[in-house]
C-alpha cells in the first residue's frame, strides 16, 4: 500500500552521520517459533547514556528508550504501550534529497506521539495521514501491534510507503531489514549497505534453522561481528584462535563504537493481554550490557537498574556497560574509536565480556520464559513483577561487582 503526496524537493539532503545510524528489523509471528512477532532496534547514537522510562502522558501509558539527558522525556527512540502497539526506527539518509525545509530530526517526537495515541497499525497510518507536513521525518519506522500486524513504514516529509512483513511477496521468510536507507529513496545514497549485507546473511541462516526468536536476536544478532567484505566472522575467529592482533576495525560491524543500546520487543498473541508485550532492553553498549525484560503490566515501576539515577545522571546498567566498553576501545587518540579490542569481548580462554554475560542471560531467559508461561494466561499482580525486577536488579548488579574483581 502506498500513499503519495505532491513532492517538492526543497530541502538539502541530510548530512550523513555515522553516529546516528541504526540496524533494525521486523519479524512476523507467522515465522517465529512461538508465533509472536518481534521488532529489533540496534541503536547507534552520539548519546551514549540511555535509560528506560515509563510515561502516562497520553491516551495509552507506555515505556520508551530515552537519552538519559532528556529529563523531560521529549523524545522516545523505541518502545511499546499498554495496547501492545510498539515502534522503533532507523534514520534514512536517501530521502528528502534536495528538500530544504528547516524542519528535521523529529523522529523521537513523532514516535512518542505514536506511543501516546496508537493502538494498531491502522491508527499509525491515520497518524501519518493527518500529521502536519512537512513532517521533519526521514526514517524507516518498524511498527507492531497486538493483533499480529507488523510492518515497516518508509516515511519522509511528504509521503509514506508500507512494507508488510505478513505479506509473503514482500517478506517470503517473514522478516524485513532496514539500515540507513529506504527502498523508496535515491539508489546512490544507500548508507549502511555493509551492515545490511551482514543482517541479511545472519537472518537468512537463522530462518533456515527456525531460530528467528528473541534469544537469537539478542545474543547472535545484537552481538554480531561478521564483516561481509572480508567474509570473516571475527567473533568466531577470536573464540577459537589467537590472532596476531587483539584489535579489529569495527566501523562496519552491526555492533560498533557508536552502538549505545538495543531493544527487542516481543508481541503477545491476539488472545493474550496486550500489556504483557515483552521488552528486552539492552541498555548500553550491546556487547557489554545484560538483556533485561520489562512489561507495561507492572504499571509505572521500571527496574531500578534501567531507570535514570539523578546521581549517576544515567541508568545504572548503562554505567556498568560503559565502564566495560572503555576497555574495549582503549585507544584514546581521536581515531581510536575505529578499533575494537576484540579479545576483551571474546577469546580462546573464554574470559571475554560476552562469554561472561551470555550464561547469565540464558539463566534470565529460562526464568522469564517460565514466568511468562503462567503470566500470559493469568496476568500477575503488580507485586509479582516488582519482586522479579528486584531479583533481577540484584542478580545483574552483583554480577558486575563480582566480575570487576576478576
């Protein structure tokens, strides 16, 4: 489905900034092992400090990923609301070419509005129709609802185009990937093409093995260090050998220096309670943070480790992750951010951060799946979720404290 409006190319092309690039995907529940849809955002930004926040300022309460410095919560960069509507985005740099409107970079404001007011893909499409133009938008929005709807919307200042992951002609394997260009944009400006190649490869391999599940997205996709130009999976290489150099050039990895968080949102089935939509938040550099679940059903209670702490001016989990990240990028000269010390993340001795984090996560996955098996049929009391958050807060905090002494 396409909606077209008169296009007047009045703007300058947005300058491409590698620090605000993202890798994103949507997966239809028709192709996941448990029948629940998934949206994924690997967020790159020049704002390294992120937190999760609960909002009740709209038609629907919602939880969103925010920059910790955004005290007023004016921008939301991914999230879900009590109706089971979820949204995320990647910036698109090949739309609005030649358009000179001064209005731009409104994606965070727009996603906040969508979470405040939308319950379905149809509501979102109506919002796109009625939103004032020029919109100040240049993005690929991944959107999901509690009724099984899931689609990407390529949006610019004047028009939008829908790519439905439930449409087998558009998504034969049930997933759609976007980095930093739109299919409806200018072909010569396909930013993020190398990351797109990587994502297409790893998604295809997972689909063939029927492994398009939230665990794979968290541990294999969000911590992928494959390079399609070199055709080398550096994670596997460093896990199984001692290469001559501890460092690799990381700019074209899915997870790189500018990666500040990842959000994986797993939908409910149509017969389940929409506020039991599960957010898996990797707040902080995805290779040094721990995935933690949260739900709207827990009301305004956000796990302490994910909330903004006024003393830290950040969320505690993000602070832990940033401390570890520093040792992964130890070169302090202006070009040092290009070079990742891969042995800090994985090594043949199995002492890398990823190798220490993922066993803990697998335990959290198991415990959470056990609880969700009951909670999805009989929603828990708020106190049950609060108690689980407190348990996870302590477990994850203790993990970083203990690991720091190793």
